[in-house]
C-alpha cells in the first residue's frame, strides 16, 4: 500500500428523477463534469461562536493550534487557512475560497469540456436556511450558493449543477432544507429533488451514466453511534476503552434530523434497487459524507456509512464521490470485506472534493494508522490546506474514469493550478 499527500507551502517551507442536461451533446464518447463541495462558506455569515467570542488574528491562529494539538497532530505540520480581518475591527476569522474556486472552475471550463457539475453538500454555512440570525434566506442562498458560481454561469449559461444536501444544510430545521430545495427549483442552473435523494442520467444509451444522489445526513441521523477520540499515536481507540474513560459521546442528532416514517430505510432500499436495476453503462453515487478519509475527524461517520452502503457500491458502482472533509483526496477500497472471495472487480475509487470554500489539514499519524490497519483501503493522493475541486471524465472509448484535481492559490486570485490526474477502469456491469 502506498500513499501520497501534500501539505501547503506554508506548512512545509434519494425518490428517483431522471433529469438530463439542458443541452445534451450528441457526442457521448466522453462525459465530463465538475465535482465540488462545501462551497457555502462566506465571512459575511460567521459562526455564532465567532460572534460571541471574537478573536484577533493572533488569538485565532493560537486557537487553531490548540485544536490541532488536541487532535494529536504533529506540531511541525501545523498550518491554517488564510485569515480574514473584518474592516475597521481587529476581529479575525477564516478566509473563504468560494469565489476563488468559482473563478478557477470557470477558467478550466473555457478550455476543457464541462457538460454539467455536481455539488456535494454543505451548500449553506454555518446553519442552513431558516437560521435564527435575522438574515433573509433568499439573499443568503443568492450570496452563498449562486454568487460564487457566477463566473461559471457567465461562461456557460446553460450549465446545470446537480446538488446534494450536507449536514450544514440540515443544521437549522426541516424547513431550512425545504427552503433550499424550493430555492433550487426556481433556479435554471440547479437541480435538487425536494426529498433530497434522486437519480439522473447523462449521455446517450449505451454510453450513458446514471448518478445516484444520496442524502447521507439522513442516513447517518437514523443510526446510533459514538464519537470516539483518537489515541495519542493517531490510532483509533476502541469504543469500550473510550466509554471506560468517559471519552465517548453519542453523536448528537437534532430532533428535526431524525428520520420520519422510515425515510432513511426507504432511501437505502431505493439506492440498492436503483443500482441493481440501472441499465446505464456507468453508475456513480455521490453524497456529502465520506467513507474513508485522512482528515482525522470524520472516521466514526465513515465506519457507519460504509456499513450502510459499501456493499451495494462495491457490487454495482464505478465510483463514490463526497465532500465533508475540506480537502482533496483520492482513495480506493478493494471491496474484499464485502464481496465474495476472489472477486474480479477493480478497486472502487473514492473521490473527495470538499475544498470549495474551506480548508483542513491532514492527520498524518491517522493516515499511517489506517494504512496499517485496513488492508482493503489505499490512500492514492491527497492535498490539504488548499482550495480546489475535481474534474471527472468518463471515456467511453477506453472505458476509463479519469479524475483531475485542481487547486487555486491562497491569495484568492482564482488562478487555476493543475494538481494530479488518475484513471480507473470501468467496473460496473
């Protein structure tokens, strides 16, 4: 098993709907699309804790450092996002990369085909629509969802973005979720089903792809699980040990997030049936939460979500795409834990593209622990402390899925930087 990850320079020196693009191409030899997530953060919409306990730049960085050390991360790898200071104050917070990423995606799509795009959740920070902050929700969604993507739509007025829901979209209320889906229904460039999970197809029959957009927050909200802190060496602590030390806490599920009338179970059944019965050549699943990652804070959710959906993904899907971790990652799962012995399917690509407005660091000891502990898992590449996105191509001539990662500098210029490209064989039946 090998892994490659890169730190920034400052650190080292679904119901089912079949929707089609508004202008489908007659040539489906290659299907190309953008994948970006966690783009809904703006300094104009700060977290309540930053309002209640304002910090200057020095204090903000020191707080970030303390959180870093509490997570048992190596101090020599510490870095932080660019700092934004509110005008005429000394109050600091994390800068947003949303506009820079929007510009970088627009630049790419001037020279590379972008047939459509997928949005991986957390479209609104920090508390979703219907937040009790005195701000108008129509303006909130125009500011957080639409405005950063304006350069993209200026270049391609018919580009359609197929959106998923994330935990921050759910954070306020069910009304907040409904407000977002209703807002998207009025937008010519966005698609999201009102119940949060859906499917859509792209391409021509025989060379087409079916996407299954899942609401992972709904799935996780229907489960009972614990947050368990890592050991000092970066390894996962057993639940029994954490409970004995009083360190394990039940994952907090807000009352409005609790699934109603078995809607989480219905979604799982819909996904299994849809993947099994799909006649599309390619089958791709995407949602907000990760299955594996090296961020070092989302692993409990990963364990739960793998149990819920990995068997179907391994059997039927060509890839799973997620956000949630605010970085860029490419991982694989060889499916040996969920498929019969000696199965012949290629490894399942797991693409994380959650760096569209916020950034996060790698937890190196945890990454190394996962490599040792889980032989089915492989970290192929990652970049932390960056803003960026992915561009994915389905090549129907070579039967290859290619993922191309791009970043944009921390100075906010929106310059497009090509990172790495990887290809995987078509694996679904």
